[in-house]
């Protein structure tokens, strides 16, 4: 008997996860630099766990092994050290781009720049999406797998039910909440048909324009502004080829996705960009078996003789001339996550950061250090509620009260301090008798004795003097490092030096 030698061929990656970690301007002052040390948004903790860990864990659970992590150059040392610390089995390739917080490079620009590193279908994710246990990335992947093979869809998006926070807890000085985004979709096929853009709203805020070609192909559509975009997109590799053609697009969600939705029902766009999105290849397909499948829904057919026909089916007219839809739908799939299926959000503003911390507290029961060494830092006379998290090596003094709060690592809480509904990042110091209510304190924040903070956010390294009181404010380091009287004192020094010079000259003349 001949025994052959089995040759193993290298496995082709099915997906590459592309995670975008930006500066986090919407979380300022928490993401402002602490002196020369940056404070990356991706490492801002939620329930004492960096927010990027939630996304990486979600990716890992889906079975994907390879991640392309894109971040600003200044953040690379800290982020790279964290993701390569051995806590994950993912293969993470950290790539950087030169940018300042003011330049705000869009996702489309980043994808074009790193397109040479993406050779397969990819998943685009933000670093700030916190998925619930009920929403699996594998479910979204399976929808894309099925639809891309069965009818040639090019992308799948995920939207979740928007949470309306209590107006009584909102702090206007923290910034405004993101406006609702109206979307139109077909529930039967799970197709995203239209995403209203800000340009359309500015052009006509009273009405939403829908093309006859859309309504002809999908006569029973739904419209709602109760959903928010998770910024999780599963795309064919050919989408990157199309981005190379559309170099004027910068924002993926605000510009490219709304435009991509139109390709599926506008004839001229299909004819022009269809060969790019669905190129002819020699790859084995399942077209024959799918055509004879009894489980596959019959493709939608539209008449060639539509009454309303326009010479320009792209922009000027709301009506498009249509032809019979080919085997490739080029559509954008949609998965909706309802509110009753588990709370989820993007931590893309200060309000959502505080809200997400508080919600995770309800899932935690008395999370205090369990080892004797760390537990010894907490005084037996301190009062800590069961819905509170206290990090390792944090010192809590006697007669201190902590309720419904997240306290980071290596913090020092003085005697008789009172902390309620707060988030304290690592290395914070709260003085004796201080009161902190509904606040988010950046790393290394120091609050003096008997000071009072109510619904405030501090930049890393901020110092509140003893007895000072602040309410509903964003406290930046620049507020106290410059010093209000510095310029005045410099002027006085110059004047005194000039007087000294004058006196010296007069004495020499005498």
C-alpha cells in the first residue's frame, strides 16, 4: 500500500477586523494630555476596564484571530503595550497615522491609506462600542456570509435602539447629545435603504425625499429615528476598491454609507460601480444551487417600462429608469438590535460614559478586592454600597462613604469623604471631608480637603484646592496652571526692574 504524504495548504483568512481608535475629542477633557503624557480614548476605563477590551473580547469570541488596530502616532506606545500584554489571543497589528486632535482624519481616508494591509473581507469597528452579551458578532457575520453568497450583498451594518437619558441628569456644559439619524429600511429582507445625512437635513428639514426606484423595488419600507449606528460594518474587500475611486469621501458613516445604499436601486450607479463591487472572478460560486433552492426567496423584479423615466437617473430627478435586477443585489444588509434585547451604546460622549458605568454597576455585586493585601487598604469603618466597584491598591479611610460609584486603582480616599454616583479614574486623591457627587474625575485628579464637586468632569492631573466648590463644569488643567495673576505679576516685575535701572542711572549721573 502506497502511503502518500499529505500536503497542507496555508489557510486563507476569512475576515480581518479593523479597529479605529481616534483621539476622542468628544470625551475632552478626559482625553486631553496630562502634561506630556497622552490619555488615549481607547484606554479610558469603563467599570475599571479599558473600553477597547470590550471590543477586542467581542472580536475574539467570534473566532476571528487577526486585528488591524489604527491609532494616532502619539498613542501607539501606550496602546501597543496594553494590547500586547498577553491578555488576549488575538494577533493585533498596531498601525499609526500622523494627526493632531484638530485635523480629525476620517475613516475613509484611513482605510484608503491602509488598504494594502487588507486583502480580504473586513469588519470595521470603533474602539468605543460596548456590546451586550445578547448581541454576538457571529450573528452579524452569519448574516453577511449568507447574504453575500445568496444575492451578492456588499455590506452588513448594525444599528441599536437609542437610549434616551433622563433629562434631569443631563449637564448642558458637558456637551450636547448626538442628534437622531433617520433611516429607511426593508424589514422583510433586512436591507438598509437610506440614511439621512446632515446635508439633506440642511437642504430640506421639513421632508425626506424618497426615490420612486426605491419605493418600486421596496414598496413596504419602514422609517425611524429611534436607532443609532454602532459603526460596526462588515464589508467585502471590493468596497475598498470603490473607496479608491471615491476619493472625496472622508467620513464612512456620514458620507460613504448613505451613498453606498443608493447603488442598490439607482440604475446608473449600478451600471457604473457594479463591476467594481462585484468583479468577475474564477472563484467557485453557488449560483446554480441557489437558483434551484426552494428556501431562497425569488429575486425582486422591476418593470423596464416605468412611467416616470429620467435621462439623469443619478442626481437631479427623484425617479430612475430601471432594468431587470441582475443576480447581484449590491445591497447593504441591516441588523437591528432592539432595546428589550439588552442595553448597548457607543461611549462617544461624556454622558454615555457615565451612563454605561452606572449600568454596569447594576450587573456587579460588591466588587471589592478579594485578596487580603488589597483588602487591607480599605478601613473597616468605611461604608461602601453593594453597587460600587473599588480598584486594586486603593486606600479608603475610616468613616468614608462611597455609593453607586466606580473607583479606579491606586486611589486615596481621605477620612469622612463622601462619593456618590461618580467615576474616579486611577490615581485620584480625595481629601478629608470632601464631597463628590455625579462627577467623572480624570487620572491623577486631586480634590482638596472639604472641597465640593457636583456633576463635574476633570482633566487628568487637575487639582481642586481645599474648600473650593464647583458645579456643572468641565475643569481643564489650563484653568489653574496659567494662573490669573501671572501676566500681572510679570508686568510688575518689568516695572520694578525698569525703576531699578532708572535709579542706578541717576546715581551714576550724580
